[in-house]
C-alpha cells in the first residue's frame, strides 16, 4: 500500500481509497482520531448560502443507503479505527441528527466509552428559508476513548486557561469556515480550522500521531501540523486529496503558517493578557505588592480602553524580554484609577502622570510561559500590549 502523498518531513501522509480497506493495513498506532463521516443528508433538500438558495446534496458518498446499511457502514469504519487507536487514545466524530445517533450506538456496541458530546454552536448559521423550523445552527462532536476503564489524555489545564480560567464546557461557540480557509478551493463539508485547532490541543501532545479516515481537504492535518503533530489522512475522492496536498504545501511558508495561527488566536471569547514593561527594580516591587500600574493620563477618566481589555485575565511583567513572568489577575477585566499619592503609599514612586490604571494580581502563583515574547528594551516595550492568552501557553 503506497501513500498518494507524503510531505518532505514525513509529518503529513495521504492515502487514496476507502478507509474501511486502508485503515486495517496501517501499522501505526494513533494518539487521536478525528472523523467527519458522511452525514447522510444529501436527500434533495435546499439551504441558503451567501444570499442564494443552494442544494444540500454533497455527492453520492453522502447519500443514505437505508438505516441498516448506514449503521453497518458506521460499525465497519469504527471497528477498523479502534484497532489502530492507542489504549490511551481518543476519537472525535462530528455529525448532525442524521448520523450522530447511529455513531453513538455503534461506539457503545464496540466497547468505546463516550466522554462528551460537544455542541458546536455556530455563530454565523444560515437562515431557515422555510420558516417552519428552528434555524439549524449547531453540530455535534462525540468524544470517546478506546476503553471504559483505561485513562485517556486530556489537556485540562490548557483548556481551562483558554476559557478565562474556568472549566471549558461542552458547548463551543465557534464560527463556520472563514473565507481565508478556502485559498486552495472549498470542500462541501469543510470544517473550520478553529474547531480542529481546539480538538487537537485538547487531546494530543506535540509529536503525537493523528488520523482522519474521511480527511476531505485535511483541515485536521493542517491543524495537527501547525501545532507540531504528525498526521495521516484517507479519502476516496482524489480531488479532495489534491486540495489537501495544496493546503499542506501552503503552510510550508513560515509566514503563511504564522498568519494562520494568528487568525486562530483571534477568538472573541478568549481571555487576554496585559503585557507590561517594568524596569527590574520596579518589576520586583510590583511582584512584591501584587499591584501592576500603568499611566492613565493627565485627567481622571482619560484612559483609552482598547479592545480586549474587558477580557483581560492575565498579566505578563517583563524587563525588555528578560525575566518574563505571567500572573493571573484577581478580577477579570476590572481595574481601578489611582492617584500618584495613593501609589506612593504602597511604596511606588510614579513620575509621569497624576492618575494611573491599577490591576491586582496573585504574585504567589506564576504561570509557566511556553512562548516567551522576543522583546528588547527600547523596541516598543514601554507601550502596554493586549494579547490573546494562546500566544503564550500553546
């Protein structure tokens, strides 16, 4: 069995064919599987897209063959995937009511344990043109592990950090596919990179191996490679595999890969970090007191609160790139305006303005930073910045 395509560094492999035949021939064991199988909804219906009425038919591969045949199809590919999934591995399967109940029943029959059923609530769903039903604005993603009583990997701490310091729920508000994700063409059921980005982060470590048995345009593989994971994808449609290959070649350009990651970080619900420069002595004083201050202006209330301030939950204190430390604020998105005299009572010696923004943080629980900012004193370091948390912890 020869792959159709392998990237230069062998972290992205594509096979052409039916996953029920190819997966049993794979010799690798996978840390995670994401599957976007046929939803069986190509039944002649219509929808509304970009101001036009369009058919929901995706192709012959998405047509139902009847309840028993559909169930047997799901049972067959899930059986094949179970053999190549590591004992501590997990599988994610997306769907709608057309197929997801069949998938759930098959998972239970085969011995998987369902961990969550995530509801992907789309922030930009199409309208319901019949006006006889609620708008179809969500899909479901089942998350299951291989064994009932064997532990699985879950990056709980990261998911909590990305969710403003609280436990992430099983309802995810994420937009559908964005125009920039269609640079190499559009797959009819293409998933947004944001969705796969979160799934890969939640259930894998760097270097892990990920499988997608219905890879389509390989959004799973792009997310995996951008995050330092390896990937194997399978699909019956050669045209989709060619799109996958082009998408993988596209991110070989470091600037393109960086641009995609920055777009993924642009999450309106994500907690933000105030990046504040302080000379070594002042930084130590701030950590000692658990107080961060920055100039507010020449008159009370003159502070310009920039977008992201209301979601700010973390503080990064640095000295021009050295000794970067991150702390959690005591209150999300809240600050006080203090006078110079009040700060002096706490042992500070402000010089530049009569009023200051003050934030309190916990100095006793520094947060590990995975991606320190490459900053040098004198290179725009004195201007406070508001950045997404994921730039530091992923």
